[in-house]
C-alpha cells in the first residue's frame, strides 16, 4: 500500500507538463522593441513613431524625431530611466512636441507593467505616463 501512495504523486508530476498551455510567453521588458501607442500629455501624429528598446541597462530608440539613448534600472516593478541623451535634428512641430512629451514621460517613469503585449509606464503616483505595444517581429 505504501508503494502505491508514493507512485501517485510521482505520476501526477509527470502529467502536469503535458497539460501546460501552448500560449506564447508574455514579452519581456528587455530585448523587446516597444512602439509608443499613447501618451497622455501629447497626441501621436500619424507620421511620427516613438519606440524603446531596453537591453542590458541601456534604453534606446527614437523619440518621434531624434534617436535617444540612456540608462535604466529595474527592481521588481520599479523602473528608473535616465539620464537620456538624444540627437539634435529639427523636425516639424507635431513630431517635436511628441518627442518632448515622450522624453519627459520617460524621465517621470517610476514603475512598469506588462499587460499582454502592452508595456505601461507609470509615474511615482501610479498615473500612466506612456503606453507601448510590442513591435512586429520582436
């Protein structure tokens, strides 16, 4: 009887992996290119695109006009970004306004959450400062 009781838990452990979900894993903060989809402080012009790639303590991408790069640190859901440096090209007003708001939002970031295929950045009070979606091919 004792042998039968020991075999049942072992058999259950062997069955569990076979029942695992075939759903793709959620994207990770690091190594994924994130395209900006909304920012409360600005409109995203149709011809502008901002994005972010977090990799090995460096965040880089395009702010809507210029390329930028800087540092970041995480601790659980906490995320600190900056300082950021960017190129200094001039672009039409809508792109420059987006970039200004985007870079400010990155600097205000205190935490992040990944919701499905979206990355949400929030400030110290928990208010959303920017929302991104996984870029195609990431």
